[in-house]
C-alpha cells in the first residue's frame, strides 16, 4: 500500500455487541453506544475495541469502519449446531464430575483427613462449576 487513500474500509473485530447485532455493521454513533453499553460484558476487550475504532476514525477520516461482533457467531448458528454445542458442554462437565469424584476418593484415602479435604473439594467444585 502506497497511500492511505487506497483504504476503502476498515474492519474491527469486536468482542460483545449484546443481542443488538446479528451481522457485521458499519460503525456509527449508535453502534459505538452499544459497544460502550457492553463494557461490563467484555471489560478487557470492548473498551480496547472502541478505542481502535475511534483511533481509525481520527487517523483515516471519511473511511467506513465496519464492526464484526464475536457474539453474532452464536446467534447465527443453525439450531442443530447450537444444541450440539450445548450437548458437548454438558458432556464435558459430566466427564469432569466423574474425574473429580475419582479424585475426591483418592484424596480422602491419601490425606486421611476427611473433614479438611471435603471442605477443600467442595470449594474447588464450586469454583470449577460456577457459571
């Protein structure tokens, strides 16, 4: 590229667009407002994404900025793919539960301190399966 005049549009991958956007969209004030509203949903990414958009608007004024939201991926999945992903997640959690149950028994036998280790295991289980 020899000049910024060759740029026709700038694409931005944005983490979270809430449930407002289901496809790519040209950035305007309303889009930036929604990105700001989703700062709590993507506190590390959305502010940086918005900074990138605003920086491009200043450095290359007059060029279209297009936002592509990660959240649109799940919104546009066919129903069977969505249910397969849910099945896969629940199966993975079930397998983790079996592994944890086996680990619990081994720890209880090894430590021979049931009360202390059971409390520890309950805490770990809460952290692991918190959603």
